[in-house]
C-alpha cells in the first residue's frame, strides 16, 4: 500500500487486493446475489458459481465482489496504519478484471497536522477586560424589571397612557403592499418601552378599546432591514385591550415575596452579586476567545473542507434550534433576512474555520500538557445530562451513550485546557 499526502489535509491511499483474496469476495458476492435466483434443484443461495455467473453475469458479480473487497481492505488499511480519517473516502478503481489483482485508490480527509504557536505566551499576553464596579443604576434596573414582572393588570376603558399594557392588531404597508412580517393580531406591548420604530407607540397614546387608527411613519435610515430603511410606511392599528399596570411598592415586603430575602437590602446585595458573576463570566468568555484567536494567529493548520462544511451545518442547526425556541420557523427567518441557507453558510465560512481551528488547538494542547478529566468527573457530568431525559421514554431509549460519553469527555477536556491557560495568566 502507498500513502500520498495531498493539499487541504487529504491523503491518497493506493491499495491492492491480491487475486487469491479477491476470489473469496467474488464467491461471497455470487452466493449473495444467487439468493434472488429461483433455479429448479437448487436452494436459494446454493446455486453453483458457474451457473450463477451465467444467470447474473460475470460483471455484476465482479462489481459486487470488488465493493466488498474495497470496504474490507480500506478499513483494514486505516486501522493498521492508525489513520484518523474524517468522512467517507472517494474510491476510484484503477484495475479490475477476473483472475487479476484488484487495485484502487482512496482519497480521504484526515485530521490536520498542527504546528502550534506559543500558546503559553499568548495566554500571558492577553490581559482581559477590567472588572467594572456594579453601579447603583444597574441594580435599580434589575429591581424595576422584577417589579414589572409582578405587576397586576387591570383592564380599563379609558384612553391609553404611557406605561399601559395593550394588545393591538396592526398591518404595515409600504408602497401599498403589506411587508413581510408586517401583520399581527392581539400583539402585546407596553406603551413607552419603544420596541417599535420611533413614533409608533406615540400614536397609540390616547386610543381607546376597539378604536382603529391609520397613520404614516418613515422607517429609520439605519433600520436593520435595508430594503425598508428610510422608506415611508402606512400603519393600520386597532386597539383591542387597554390594561393599567399596577406596580407593587418596592420595600422589604416586596423583597420577601420574591424569595428568601429578609429585607430590600438583602435583595439588592443578591442582585449585585448576580450581576458581578454575570460580568465575570462574560469577561472570562471574552478572554478565552481572544486567547484562542491569538493562538490561531501563531499556528499553522491546513483545514480539510469537510471539517469547515460540518461546522457550518452545526452552526445552522444551532440557529434553527434558537429560532424554534422563540416560536419561529427558520423559513420565515430566512425570508426576513432575504438569504438562503447556502448563503448563510457561505457568510459563516470564516467563523466556522476559527471554531474548527480552536477545537483542534485545544485538542493538541490537551495532548501536549496531558490534560484530561478523571473518570468520576465524566460520570458525574454524564449523569447530570441523562437526568434531563428522565421521564421522556422515547428520548431516553434512543440516547447514543457512546456518542454522549465522548461529547461530555471532550467538553470537560476543553474546560481543563482553558483553565490551564487562565492559570498561566494568573
């Protein structure tokens, strides 16, 4: 067998199957294909090979036998040479004839060789974001959010005021045509929070239940949908319900009703601690991304196309899951951004390459520094993950335990590498 390195982390294997060994596969192929034959005096699959060849055809038996021989010899070659392949090989048979050796070449992507940059130096050079002091306003903003979430809603017959929760029907027309996503029924919003374009909620003030109104506004020039940016539009609105939000008073009693807080001061301290932890988590994540980017700059990795393609597919699946969790469909999202799935994946090529390179670099550092999780750590995390499937019979039954184990092990290994790099900074 010959192994030849190709660009983009591919190799070409030239493999030969001796004629004597090929004969075994041809006999197996003839027996398998003859099971479909119905010849008087012979049981299915027990037809002599010479008769089977006459009925089936030598070429068909040769092709089927060669397929079996290629499958077995390729797997053996990869195992014996400890080749870490990615995806299925592209097989080209170069020689096939009765009584001759079978020769073929297999082109397949392999895990790329990595020439790592100085990852220790990169970890020490990136300082990370400074710790910001939690401001009084940040805490007050969180308390106001909690206050609104516990507001009592009272339906009123008066005109809408700023701060009211309303439900409306609306239609948006541009150049006389309804725009994509420009129609909704019983749409809830709090007047004054300005989730719509400037001027929209101002027009709701003063409207009463069952009242209809039509008004014109221009989309902002920097609107995220470029085809609508700066364009004039007609808005048709009907007020379905007006509700006054009765907000609870912010005091010790309010804090006690939220949980195990003895006072408002205790709630504020808890919020401050939570905000600090959230900020710290964001800073760590940002630092990790910067370090991985720095390591990539100093590394040499020639990625196979299949790894980048697989990563963009993974990114698309993540997007679909996020959109689905918000009650939307990917098809509607694509219509709104005026792109196809293929165009999205093309846009993601560079980020996908970075993600793949980072994953390979983490794997390489783990090997060089001998970093891996303990068995009990993997088992503990595995049990946490499996707990989510309890009570969901179909999901629990179909869990790929080997795949899940490897995934958990990989996640924990990456975490150990990143912690190792953080400790270098300290």
